[in-house]
C-alpha cells in the first residue's frame, strides 16, 4: 500500500523577546506515513533605492531566509530566528513525509518585532 496522503503543518506559536523569536510548529500525517522534515522560511519586505539619471528609483523586494527546524517532541518542531530588526515578518512552514509527499499549501503566519522602549 502506497502512502498518498499529504502531511499537514501548522504554526502554533511565535514568541519574540528583544530581537530573537522562537517559532513552534506542529506537523502530522493522517495516512500511514510519518513526517520526515519541516522546512521553515522567514521573509520580510525591504525597500531598496538608487539613483538613475539624476532621479531616485525605489523598489520593494522580498528577502527570504531559511530557518533550521528541529524536532523536540513527537509531531512538534521548533525554529529560532536570531538578530531580527523591528519590522513585520512572515513565517511559512511546509511538511514532507517519509514517502516524499509534500504539504499542498504552506502554513503561514505574520508577526511583528517591536522596537525596544
């Protein structure tokens, strides 16, 4: 019997202290398979400006960073993002099971790292 069910992941918690955030993810597979890995990506928007023929031209780019997620309990994964600046971030996670099936739509969550008072 082949495993055709896709695994699911959900971002359950994002906790930030000063400039570091801990992201907790729960992942499961309804079929006979077992979740093999979880890929976590952190992204934010950055405005880049430059001069072009005496004019200022600006573009908004999306900057992505892969985070390493480690299992700390059955079906629970944790990723840590260090050195974050105050701005809005988006974290996504995609689970893959041992049969090679990948999650259909990435689980996503937005959060804000605030300035220190």
